[in-house]
């Protein structure tokens, strides 16, 4: 039903007979929608019945044409409808529908007025009815995500044309007046019940109300459970490096799709002998497994015993053959600064003074560069160094001071094999030399910055 020119698809003749002036309001129906205080009214006119009653026509067998059709169109174009008020309605309010007729166009209808009582408006709307929930992921590991169709909610309350400033302000308050909680958003299984709770601040709006709505979890994918036994069987884990700084090397023997999965060990790079190394199972790792349709079993915790790492003494004094290493350092010092033609004026003589010994258990990871070799020095664990003040003199009877500098002689990679003894055959020597632009104190401070501490005698 609509107001306008009617097209009747059936062919036939129509004899029109006037039935007197008719009131269009008798053919009007109204419908109220929305919420108390902001309700709306919509009306409709049964124009087909209006024309049937005015012209006594059967549209199933007759088709108007000529003057008859013109007269019908004149009726349809000959009136206007006004509804007051149209919005801001509450139950019990009165709405007046007024029909004004253009008498120059038609005499078949007349001015009329009809009053309707507003009814059926909700006191407030349930926001949860405008909510939807989607579920994704694998069965037992699913996740819930909700959405609120605020466009439909607002249209249900204010209608489609609520664009005035006052309505916009009310809409803004409404959007900020409610909060949403979901009682469980993850670790879901098909068939689980998820409750969405809407809480409304009634001080901000009375148009919506607090409520709850329950959803049933569905459409989660099937998954394969990865067990501890499978991981311990299919991962071959070896440990390399130094105890306390050990690293894991993993060989993966799984079949597809896990054959290229990047399993990692927790605290890798900080492992020590005797640790129980476990597989890292953080959120990122679990998400990667989920992408392959895998989940881990409950209490999943595969363990690999850490062993075979080199042992490094925590303190130099823990090394039972420490004096042997000191002696070897002193021998390195003598070789490095051996006198050359000391009796000849073109020769040179070295005078060395032991300042202190220093030790470091673990490589600090800092960029330690020798000024003597311009290469990295002592980039290892278990380092013992001797710091010496060195004076260089010319040879012959009339010796003159040619230079002063600080020498650092030491060994890296000092590992303990048994009975707290260091394996002297596996150590590597290194030398650093700082010229007189470095004071002794600054050299010591430099190596303290590299993680060394003094070895107390």
C-alpha cells in the first residue's frame, strides 16, 4: 500500500459510481515503534480499499482507463497527510492524523481528522538482543568474539532519521552508558555455554537496560593432541657451551606437518648442567601449533636433562690448580716481553711489575678489543688475566727509558674437568697492551667493566 498513482495489471472495463465523500482517515493505520519518551509513529493507508469503496470497482476483473483512471489519480493526488506529533512519544500520548483535501482536484474525499493513542512502546531495549558472537580456533582451545550492532540498536530506538543535535547527544550518551563482559573468552570447546553480560549506567540513559544472553559455542575445528611422550621421542636435544650459559641444539624427527616446526627450549643460552630443560610453550608457540591444527595435552611439560656442558669455576680460588695457570701466565709474559740484545745499545730490556690478577666466569658480551692486535680478546668464558706495568729500556750500559705501558696477559676457556682442576690443554692465551695514554687505574677499571674481579691472594 502506498500513496501515489496506482497501476492495475488486469485488463477490464470499469463503470465508476460515486459513493459520496469518503474520509481517508478511516483507511489509515498507525504503528508505534521505539522506546518510551523517544517513540516514533508510522502510518499506512489502505489505498486499494479506499478506491474500491469510492468507485465500487473490482480490481481483479476491471481495469480503469480514460476518464475513470484520471479520476482515480486525482483522488490519490488530492490529499495530504499530517501526523502530530511524530516522535518523542510515550505510551498513552495522543497522536492526531489530519487529512487535508485539495477540493480543486477531487470531490470524492473530504477533510478529516483522527486521533490515536500511543501504545506498545518498550520501556527500554535489551542491548544483548543486538549482540552476536563468533567462535574461532580449535575445539578445546577456541576463542569467542562478540559484536554489538549499534546501528540497528539506534535505529530501533530513534528511527532512521534521528540526526538532530539533541538526538545525536542522546545517542552519544547511550553508546558510552553500557559495558560488555564475557564470562569465558578462550579455551572453549564446541557445546560450551558462553554468557554475555550487558551492564548499563542508568544515570546516563534510561533507553537501554542491563541484561544477559547465553551463546552456545560451535564451529570450532577438530585438533590433534600433541603429547609429552611424542615430543620427548621426536626431539633429539643436545647441549653445547658452558654450564650456566648453555645452549640447546634440537634435531626434529617429527613427520609433517611438525617436521619443520621451530621448537625452542626455555631459558636457552642460560642453561646449566643438571637443569631440566623444558619446551617453550608461550602464546606465540601455541598459536603456531594451532595454525597446524595441534593443541598440547593437559599438563604438557616434556623435560630434557641438561648435561655435557663445560664447567667454569665461579671464582678463581675455586680452581685447585690456579697457581699452575698463574705460572703459565708469567711464562707468557716473559716470552712476550723477552729482552733483546740487552748488552747492545740498539737492543732493549723490559722491566715488568705484577699489579694484580683478575678473573671472570662468563663472557660479558661486550665488545672487548685489543689495542695491541685490533681484534676481539677473551671472547670466552673462564678467563684469568694478569695485569702488569711494563717499562721498556734501551740496551747497553747507558740504559734509557723508551716507553711505559700496561700489559694484560691471560688465558680464556678455563674449564674444570675433575677435582676442581682446570684442563690446561684447552686454554687459549691472549694479550692486550695499553699505551701510556691509559693509566694503570683506567686499565683495571676497563677490565672491571668487562666483568672481571680481582683475585685475592
